[in-house]
C-alpha cells in the first residue's frame, strides 16, 4: 500500500469535497481536484439502509417495538468476515449486521451472559467477541455462534472497564476510573501487567484513559483522554511515544475518543468536539489527514465516539465506491447523535485519470 503523504497543502484544503454524479453525491478526502485517499460510502442507521431483511431484534429503547430496527448510540464497533458488530449503549445490547444474509439482529444475552452496560468491543478473526461491560464491571466473551463463554474480572479488579483489545494471548482492558490499562492472560484471566496507575502527565501514566487498540505487531495505543493524547506502548508494555496535545488546531485534541490502527501504522483518532477523525503516522507522530466534521452533507459526523478498521468486508461495499477509486479497507465511525449512526468510509487509491473538480 502506498503510504499517505504528509503535505501541508493537503491540510489547508482538507475539507469535505462533494462531487455530484447525477442525483448521487460522492464525498472525497482530500477534496478534488487533489488526489483523494478516502471516500465516504454510506451511512447505516437502521435495517433498511443496506436492504436488510426483517430480523428478530425484539428489545428496543424503553421496551417499545420500533417500526425499524435502528442503531441508537454506537460506542463500540467490531467486525469479522461478513459481520459488523455495534455496542449500543442506549439499548444495552450488542447489535450485529450479517452482510451475507442481509439481516440485522442482536446477541441474545441470558443468564450468566447477561449484558448490562456494554461499551467497547473487540472481535477476533474467528468471530469471538470480547465486550467491556461497565455495568457488570467485567469483560464478557461470546463465541462465533454468539454464545456466552466466560467473563473476565470481578468487582474487585475493574471499576469502569470502557474498552478492550486482544493480541495473541493477552487481553488489554482500559479502566477509566482507575486510570490504568490491565493486561490479562487470555486463558487464566489473571493480571500479568498494569499500565499506568496514577493521574499524571508523565509518560506512561494516564488521566481518564478511554479507548485502547493493538496493531498487528502487538503495539498498544491508548487514548489518554484528559491528557489529550494517544500513548503508544510496545508489546512488553514499555512507553514508546505520544501523539497529540490539548488544543483547537490540527494535530491537537479537545475530546479524544476511539482509536484504530491500520496495517501501515496509520493511527485513526476520533475527536467528539471537532467531530472528525484525524490520521497520524504512528511512527513519526505527524498528522497526515483528517475527515468528517460537523456538516449537513454525506460524510459528516455528529458526536462521534467509536471507530473500527475492516479489511475483510470490502466486497459488500464495493458498489458504493466511485469507479475510479480502488478500496483497500473500510473505516466505520459511530455517531452517538444525529440520524447517521454508522458512517462507512473507504481508504484506497485513485486509479482513474487525474481527478478534477468537475463532473465525472
């Protein structure tokens, strides 16, 4: 994959670009006539948006049956081949879309597997779901058949487990109230390491950490929310670097939320206040690009929280891509307000003739 180019002129003209194709609008980042690296594809808010069949989702807000099954407040997103999972804080459930069967349902949680207040979710390649549950103060594990397997942690370990990430035999749990990230052994559930531990701006310490992710090499990225930065640790838990700072300019953070990393070390960081996503080079910490923003057109965001990168389901969204844009992977962004709940963007390469700002 071609690396993103850090070019200052792109940052100046990075606003949303909307290209009309008859009645269809195509939104690129950066805007035409610059060569785009991202395209907004579609928003998914209810079962009708992708032609989903009527499912068996029976639990709704306040127990009322809605006309259409909808996403309400997506605070966590995950995926596996053919499926997208959304942790919905309003419903208190894990919703999922089966892209192959065109169905929209929820994980049935009963007995010991009862979900109370789900937040972050991590889905493995073999479709096992790790769910950070604030209400239970545990991380719940569901298998590839959406059956409850076990819970990690107890009331004496976690206080406010907001997010979870998994790498090989390690589980990373972001506890916002304790200002730490626990590292658990996946088999035994025992704590093998604790990152952070005191409220401080010192490297390796946190103030209200809220989201965590892990790259393919095992490096850990933690949104250190009230310190307005993302901290990076190596697989052994050693501090490596920090990205961002408090401010209201590009490259800074005001209300940082979800984080995700692609296979080329690009860090995606959501900011609820800016209502956008900034992309950094994780190695150099340079800002490369940003997208979204509070607007009224396609691709806009409204109180975004969660983000997820998906390499496995490109085929299901290919029809939304411009004929001159080749998709490499998908980016999902969850908006907690507004009518566009799950925005789907594509990262890729322009493969057509040199782009222009005219009709295509």
